[in-house]
C-alpha cells in the first residue's frame, strides 16, 4: 500500500534562511524555464521546448551560477522542471479539447512552496536511525533538519518533499510497501448519511455531531475575508503593513480550518472502521460540491434577498461542509484499505426523499430538515436516519422490510 506522511520540521534560524533560498532558486528556475517555453511558443515557428531539452541545460545553469543554482540537488531541480512540464502538458491537452485555458503563469515566490526530491538518498536523506532519538532529514545545501516525527513511518520511503505553509515548514514522505494493519472482524455493517445538522448518521440511528469548530471557523474566516475586501487591490510589494497582516490572518485561518477538518475526519473515520466490517456511503459528486450557492429569497419579506454577508457566510459554511465530507471519505477509504474493511459507494440520488418502507419517492416526504413522513404509507422517521437506511438498502446491507 501507498501512504504519505507529513511531519513538521524544526529548522534552525540558519536552516530556515537556507530553506527560503532553496524555494527562491527553484522558483526562479521554474520561471526561467517557463520564459523559455513562452518565447518559443510566441516565435512564428511555434517551436515546442520539451522537458528533455530543459533538463539537459541544467548542468550548464548550475555551472554558470554555482553560488545559487549549483547549491541544490540536481534531481530536485529536475523535479521542478518536470512540474512545469506537467503544467504545460495539461495546458496543451485543454487547448486540444477546445477549452480556453490560461497559459501557465509565472509564479511569485509566495506561490511557490514545494520542492520535491524524487528519490530518498538522492539530494535528501530521511534519517530515522534507531540509536538517535531525534529524527532528522538531510537536505543537500541545507544540512540535517530536526523533524517532529509524531508517528512511526511504515514501509519504504520513495520520495521526499519539503513544503512551506505560512511560517511553518513540513516534510512529506511518500512511502510504498506499507503493510496493512487488519482489524478483527466485528460482523457489523452500516450505511451512513452525511448532513449539515449531523456530520453523519448511521443506519443504526446513531448521530455524529458536526464539528463545532466548523461553524466557528467559517465565521472567523468570513470575517477575515470581508476585512480583506476593504483594502484596494494592490501588488504584493505595494501593500501596507495592515493589508499584509490581514492577508496573513486569512491564510492562517484557512490553514487552521483545514487542519481541524483533517483531524476530525481522522478520528471519525477511525471510529467507523473499528466498528464496522462494511460501510456504505453516498458517492460524492464533485459537480455538486463546487456549485455556487443560490441567492436566498427572504421568506418573511417577499421579493427581498438576505443580505450579502449572510449568504457569503452560508456559502462558505456549505463549502467547508462539502470539503469536510470529501476529506472524510478520502481518509475513510485509506483506513478501510489498511484495516481490510469494505466500503460501498452508492448512487446518492433521492436518498433523502425515498421511503425506506414502501419505496415511494417524493420531495414532499421530507417535511422539514429533520422530519421524514411518507405521503403514501405514513411512515415517519428522522430524515437523516432515512438517508442512512436508503444508503444501506442500496448497498444491499438491509432488506427494505427490515427498515
Ligand atoms: Zn412509505
């Protein structure tokens, strides 16, 4: 199995400076290579520059600029050129299919935050020796950086990347041959319904509450983003100190929301795989997740719409929820694979409007957010539970008359 591990780095002040310079130099390598491709593309002959040609120039670039480019690992520079190549190929693929994509852009140094090392031992070394209690990662041109290794690394380290997030630095290890950790069979199976009021409801009728921090985080984030809008649009270097702080605050809140979401998803997913051998869930459609929220007419005051701020908050709240389910299902899939559990994705259509007893489908079955009342057979139940039961029925886990 493949697994990725992400650990916080604890670089010294000198190492932090060196890490920033490494990003800066990789960024200028990326932009320089992009410039070359742009020039070739604009030239009447419409030449295409390929990865192989740019990679072949690396030796020269390093010899020409030993103070900067020459310091870093050759392979990591190749990885950066390959990243550009991927962006270009995606661009041409979209042009071919009739889209109008934007030409790949130059990256400002703040938009360039990752350096990849394609192979452990080549320009980088994951160093977790049993006799040293401190884990370090050695990077060419930087040295041995302390790693806050909060969990053991299983399997074989294939690639290493270094990433900047705000003021923090992380190392990300991609491993393969990670052994599975099967859990004992429990004989239990369930369907789950994911919702707003409850994060999830099982077909056994158990609710998992939505994380409180989701709403609080959304509010704080919406406030930070609104504050950001009061500043005039300016290039980064012309922003005032206040503006810069507001940008940093919004970014920090984004990271916080993301971190909490992942944490919550890990805990919830772990509890689920421990308990059930088989879990059925709605297949998430990406198209539904990214759809912009419709403006909400104010029911008390016909013709009027709720103020923009409220709609923005609700929209953001919804997008955080949607992202939460996506993250949860991704983590659930990983944990299920490792534990030897089975996941069954089912068609999500009408799971909230179908009567689990008689099969009658109608939007009127769902009277309110919480209540389900079948207009045909009169069956009433909690709406989230009905959703979970329908998911379980579709997966073949429960017979309809048992519901
Ligand atoms: Zn019914």
